[in-house]
């Protein structure tokens, strides 16, 4: 049943600001300066989007470029009986929510949603059901209609913990689809369990609700298996996929990129190129993901702004050094020639410790060309019962951080702590911990990380503090 969430969070936030402003008029100049600094902070209040019993994790978020106040999100439900769905019409201050893909025209979703909005205002959603489904919204992400069901070839899941969860008997023969749109195209990519190959399919888009049929699935011309990747569209309609191989183990693993130089044209994918090697394998266990593990979570952002870095393609991944140290870092590299050559990687997280950073996301602001990143970060968990620790155990509590680059990925501004308090995935007993990925969207100078959180910092998780995970977001503005 569809539920309308109240505006209490927004009202409370405005009341707090008003109270601080009123108080500043009666205090010293130093106090007033402190208040001004508070009001100018780039990170807005944490908002619990889902406020639902049970675990929600592995989430995605999209912003409507034709009306940035319209934002939509989806995430897994732990019983694999559909997708949690939320949408906002006021820039993320308040949310309406329901459950979708729990039968009917959208089918029965098990998991792994990915969403994007294009310059026409189309919201495209992909997820795993009996096939890789694609759904379309033309009303700001409030409602969706299925437009494609792409059947991967047969096989059995190789991300083991997921297969044993209740309801996952509906899991199709594919994994972790990712969707992107722009430049008159929409593309989705996934892994076929039968062949182990990464596949992709695309369709032409000519306006709001005007989407052509999807092409036949193309196989990326890679070396053996591949998974946990992404797809991006370039300024000339070219398409590239990225993935890692092997898909299991503690690492090392190879990161491959594969270019289709004419997208929807006849050429198809070229032979894949080995782009980077990382010590983060497909099942790399760290204290913060002791049950589920992490992978390198490769992801793309392609600049089509027409600005200073038009045509630059950014590649995001997770590194670990030394091997099996759990000292994982977030890295970004880029290419200006469709993957022929790549820059040296730049470390994004600016901590000086050896704790884990993992499950990163990248997004590009089409209005500025700036890139934002977000990730789970254990830097504050020293196991000393301090503000970043929940249990006296080091490196197993995480808080979401973010960073922005204004110069084309050459360097990054100081990291911003986005999450108000630490979360602990083991306490959630979710089976997949925080999940395999989080969400991030960026438009008009504002980026919105979307993450699984059981800190209950907003005091509205119905399961209480450090129990099941809810979906949180925050508006982050960087000038």
C-alpha cells in the first residue's frame, strides 16, 4: 500500500535553523560567526528515507534534470519480495514511499536495482526479476511501467550468500545490472551466469516516454568471466563497459574496459583492454563486511557537458595495499581518448590511517562537469569506544563520506563526513551486510549519497539503534 511520509523532518530542520538565527541576534560576534559557519555547512541533515521495519540495502538514486526537486530512489528488501521505492518533489526534504515490483506489470523483483534520469526527464530503472527488467517513469520517478525484459542465458548464481536468502529462488541467471542514459540512448549491462560474460543492450530515446526497442544483447569481448561493473555513454554516442575478473576470491583482480565505438551502430564491442589491477577480489572479506565481503565496485562517469573536460571518462575502483591488510582506498583515473591511455590513479580518501574504505560511487554534475564520490568509511573506528565506534572492535563500523573534484579528477577537495553516526552491518543481520553498493546522484551543485544505515541518528528507525538497516540520504552542496 502506498504511504505518504510527513514533512516533519523538513519542518524540524527549518525550525532548528530559525532558532539558531534568532539566538545569534542575542549573542556575541564570535557566537554569531559560529552560527554562520553552521548554516554554511555543505552537508545537510541526514534524512531517513525508508523508515521501514526490516533491512533495506543496495540502493540507487536519480535526479530529474528537467526539475531537480524531483528525486527517486529504490533499494532491496531483505525478503526479496519487491523493491522499496521512494520519491521526493521538494529536493529530498520529504519523501513518499511504497513497494514496487512485487507482482503485476513490474514482475517480482529480487534485487540489484539501478536507476538513472536523462535530459528529457525519463527515469529508467533496471532490476533482477525473472529476467533483467527495464522500467520507465515519465512522472519524476513516482510510478514506473516495464518496457523491456532481457533474458540472460541460463546458469546458477555465483554470489553465494545471495542465493540462500528467502525469496531468491526467483533470482534470474544474471547479476548486478547497471543502467545509464543520455545523448539519445539508454544502455543496460549485466553478467550472464551461463557464459560468465558481461553483456549489454541499448535503445534509442527521442523524448519523454519515447523509447525504442532494445537491441540484442552484445557480449563484451573480455578475457573470461566478469562482473560488478558499469556502463557509460560518451559524447559521440560511443559506449563502454567496465568489470573485474576474477569474480571471486580475495584478489588480486584485473579491471577490464571494453569500447563499442558507435553505440547503437553496427560495430559492436572491441576486444577488452586490461586497464588496472587491484588487490580487491570479487569476495574480499573485511571487518565491516565480514559476512558478505566486498569487490572493487568499478564504475564510470563520462563527461558530455561540452565544457573543459568534455569527453573525459572517469573510472572509479577500490584498491588494497598491502594485500589482505584491509587497508582499502578509493581510486579514480581517467581517459581522454576512449580508453586508449589512462591517467595514473588518484587516491580520493584523505585519511592517514589504515582502516577500510569500500563500496564507492561516482557521479558527474552535467551543469558544471564536477565529479562527486561517496563511500563507506571506517576511518573513525579505532575500537576505543569513541564517536566512530559502536562496540570496541576496530575497523568494523562505517560512516559515509564524500568528496568533489573541480579540476577533472586531478585532485579532490577535502573529504566531507556525510553520515551523522556510525553504523554496524553485523548488527543488522542482513545476510549481505551493507550490500554490494550504494547510490549517488549529482545535479546543479548538489549531490545526494544514498546508503544503508542503522545508526538511528534521526531517531525514526522502527527497529531501533544498531538493528536493521534503513535507507538514508543527505543533500551535499559544494560551491
